[in-house]
C-alpha cells in the first residue's frame, strides 16, 4: 500500500520546475526528441492539459482504457496495435501507484519513453520510491496538490 503524505526527504536531483505542469511535459517531450507526428499513448481518463502538451509539440495522442479501479490495461487493442509509439503516459490517480513493470517492459521492447503522471499524488510513494520518479519523465502538480 502506498504511503500518502510521508515525511521522507524529497530527492530533488534532476528537478525542473515550471508554473504549469503542461510546460514541464512540453520541455520533457522536446528533450526526448518527441515532436511532430510521434504517437503518444494516454489513458482515456486524463486532464486536458496533458493532451494540450502533446499537441503543442505536434505529437499525436492515442488513448487506452483503464479499468473500474483506474488501473491501466495493457491487454487492450490500443497497445496491441500500437505502431510508432514514442511515449506512454501512466497516471497515478489520486496518488495510488500504477503497476508500471508490465508497461516498462512494453516500452523497453518498442523503444518508447515512459512518462509517469503523478499530478495528484505529491509525496506519495511505492515500496520506498517516490511516485513520479519511476519513469523516464515524472510530473506532479503543486496546483492540484495544495488547496489554494
């Protein structure tokens, strides 16, 4: 079970901050060489800012299903028929970790980048690893975390 709101020190190595999460995603996508015409898989339940970040760099979003517990479903036709996918976004809904190992294996076999969206789970962790640190690029949103 993940620990929510732990007192663990935050490792800031490689941290990059921006006013809005979408800006960070655009920076990360460009740094990874993802741009015009590249396909990126996202869950069907995702905020519009994530989709806007992809379209800003010219990437083409494709959506995969999540089950009733908001877990990704790698067995869907979206994953089976995915050609030329450059990245996959996995969302840790409300700070609960997605099981990333099957997705990491899928990405590795196809040379795709794994993006971990932890926008709503700041300071959550799984087996001692901070969520948002398990993929090539991790994202969190202070705006979605603090009650402002």
